[in-house]
C-alpha cells in the first residue's frame, strides 16, 4: 500500500525521452468507484501562466507505465494542458 504523500515525493519521468516532468500536484479521483483517474503534474519552475497558475499536465492513470521506489514512469504522447502560458 502507498500513501498520497509517498506518491507526491516521486519524480514523474516521461518514458519517451527520459525528461523529468515534475511532481504530482493533485489527483483526479472517481469517488463513486474509488480509484485514481489521473495524475495532475505541475510542470515545475516559477513561471506562471494565465491568472498566475502554474502550467499543469494531466496524465491519465492508464498512461502510467510503472511506479518505482523513486520515480513514476509515464507515457506523454498526448497530455492535456490545462493551463498554458501565453507567448
């Protein structure tokens, strides 16, 4: 068994290129069925986007490849950006 705090301490790494994405900032949970739907990852850094929110990416639970001792490996081929910085 693993706690949410233990999950939040793990680095999230993209399996495609080994890029570190950041850490879990939130979880999307289906409370009716009692399972995690997606991980919400803050893309790190102090760069703030629209309305002062950090850029986040949503990783669906089925895109998690493995959860290791220190790292969670994920597939990122089609992440949904919920907050994008405007250039």
